[in-house]
C-alpha cells in the first residue's frame, strides 16, 4: 500500500489503536487482581490480536513486531502455559507504553523513528523460553523459536478457543452496519449552526410579536418543534461515555501506588454515563490531579494506616452520577483527611489569609484554601505533588467550563472531591429574569420552584436573611444587592417597596440550595451559551452569556457561585 493510500486510513488507525491500548491497560490491571478470569484473558488476547493485525495491514513494522511477540505471551496466558505474575505483567505494561509512543509517532507523521523495540522483544522472548514452575503441563504447547517470528495469527485461527473471537467479529460487523465514525470538526460545525438557528428563531419571534403577524407566529410554532428535535439530535451525537477517560486511570493508579509503596484498592463506578464530548478532554487533567492528590496526600503508607487502626490497603474511589441538570464526578479516599487547623496555620504562614480572616472561615472555606497556587501541604516537593499547583489547576479548569468544585473531609477518615459539571456547553433551557432594569438568564435545571416574595416568610438569623419554605430554611440571596443594581422605577417614577415585591427562585447546585430574589421573570428560552472572554472572563458569578432575538446580550447566572 503506498503512502497516498495510507494517509486515507491513518486517522482511523490511530484512533482505534489508542482505544485498544486504553482497553488493554484497563483489562490487564483487572486481570492482575483476578488472574483466573478466563473471559478477561480472552478479551485481552483478542484486543492485542486486532492491534497487531491493524498494524500489519498498515505496514508499521515496529508496531507489528512488538505486538506480535506480546501476543505470543498473552496466548500462553490464554492456554494456561504461563502464570500471571507481577514480573510478567510489568513487561506487558512496558509493551503498552512503547506501543503508545509508536502510535503517537504515526499520528505525528514521524518518518525516522528512534524507538528501539528490540530490548522489549528480547524480554518477551525470555519469557516465552523460560520454564515456569507454576505453569500448566506443556505437552500440547506449540514450540516456538526465540529468534524466528512465529505465525501467531495462524495458530490463533486454528485454535478452538478462536470461537469467541469469531463471535466478536460477527458482532462487530453488525455494529459497523449501524454506526459510522464522524470527524469531530463536523459535529462542532453542526452544533454551531444549530446555535445560530436558535438565535435566528428568537429574532423571528421578535418580529412576529412586534408586527403581530399571525401567519409567521403559526409557522414559528412548527419551526420551534423541529428546531428542538434537531437540537436534541445534534446534542446526542456529541455525547460520549466517561469510560473514554475513566479507563485510563487504573493503570496510572497501579504504577503510582507501586512508586509510592502504598497498597491501594481502586474502584470505579458510573463510567457508562454520557457527557458532552467537549467536556471529556477538559476534565481529564483535573481528574488526574485529584487522583494523584488522593494517592500522595490522602492515603497513608501501610505502616501509618496500621498504626492508626486501619487496614493496610487504602481505598480510592472514582464515581460519576447524573443529577438534576448536571454530572457529578467524585474522587474519594479513606486517608488521613484534611485538618482545618493545620490548613489555616499554613495559609497564614504563606500570607494567603490573615489571622482575623482565619477566625471567620468555615471548614468548607478552609478546605478551599488548598486551591490557592501558593498553597501546599506536602513537606517535600516531588514529581508527584508538593508544588501547590495541582488543586489550583482543578479549580481553574472547572470554572472555565462552568463547573463547580466541592471539598468535604473528616480528619482521620478521608476526603471527597466532588466536581459538578454541566451536561452540555452548547444550548440550554433557561428562565429570563429581571433584576432592576437588567435581564439575566438562569438555567432551568437549577430551578425547582418559584414563589411570590409577598407569600414567603423571611427571617433574620444573625446578620443573614433566610426564607422559610414549608419546613425548609434557605439562605436568601438578593441579586440586586449582590450585583449592585438599583431597583427598577414604576411608570410614575417612584421606586417599589423594598420588602414587598418580586419573586424567589428556589435553586439547587449539588447538595446546596438557596432562594434567589428577583424582581420579575420574563419567560423560558432556549439559549446558546457563549463563553466570556477578555476582561469579562474574570467576572465572578456568571457562567457565560447569550444573545437574544433583539440582539441584546444577557449574562447567565452561575447558580453554583451564589449558593
């Protein structure tokens, strides 16, 4: 196959190869925990066999040679001729790392690769020729030369165990008939066009209302239904499962726990939950920081855990759940937790806060101090943590995608970092509200109830106001005061009475609730989210902006910031 032909399939090869490598890393970590899992062994062998076949078809010799020899080792696992031990899996993991680098070279069109795969192939050869005292009888095993390239594909085809592979191939062929790969740029273009269509629809609605054109209003009702269905369809095409990044972490946790000499049990749940494709790459680095932070700062060494009356093996959890209008991702550990007293003392020493400020901080506010770039709890700086930049990266990344970080901890019991993310960064349903003479948008997913301020029971608790809704007491947030907006005048030029007008929006963000006091609500709208840029990007309390049909720009209230 010539170079021109290869260029047509390179992108598909790179994408599929990376998917197989992520799957292989995750599966082998699982196999290390449960070596008797025959189904997992077959899955690993099939993935390696497919990767080798793809590489051979594309003519990538180094990839093919290394994948081929690695497949021979995996074949011995499958046939029960080699024990699954840490020493053997370490070499397999090194193969994955080198294969990943080779795939990166293909992606970057590196013509003269400097990567030498021969030392790894030699290690694999040694495994294949070394007698394993714990292995199964090898009377029926195929003899293979450590020098020649064995035809593993022929052996695999002749093997009765090939059955599951053939079944998988048949299932895959059926799947291919009902799905196709689409270039990401096409999806982005479609989403932008749908967003522009939503704005144009709003403009047409303004024209129909202004000139009272009945035929236009009737046509717009039908157009509105079609636009919503199209919008939902496009949004679904952009949704991907969290497994795309969750599957990368077991290998990282395994390697880092060995480096830190810590025993860690890593549990993942909710990887099948879908999220906007734009968010996947944005949250990978923050989650990586949280996991590394939990392993380095959170979980103690086995000796420290035993001395504290805990099990030697620590636990780290990564879970995702779909809440009301957002995705919640949580990283937990059962380590030593955060000590508010120590955090305040270190923050004062580094001139982050004053002693007077420290006295008024709640535990939740104190935990957030670790997100300051000047802050670090590590006694020694290492290549894992201790430079104070990790948590700052997490907080900054979350704010850039309209997310919210919550830290909970109990001294001696552990810490939980919860990241709340929007389902999408494109189009949302919002309620337009009036605060004074200004108009703002509040995401409908955050609003659970609207009540008249005149019917509400407002009380003072210390220096703060609360509103009582049935048996629930919520903090009351007057947006006009928070945003320094003067009250809107009546038509006769008089100002409304301060405590008798407006509506209260009961809003939720994560586990927190509050009552937002507004002057009036204008109506529900499908709005296109536009990110803030320039000096407006530094504005606190807003998650973005949108453009209405009349061309006016409306800021979107970040509920998580205010509650």
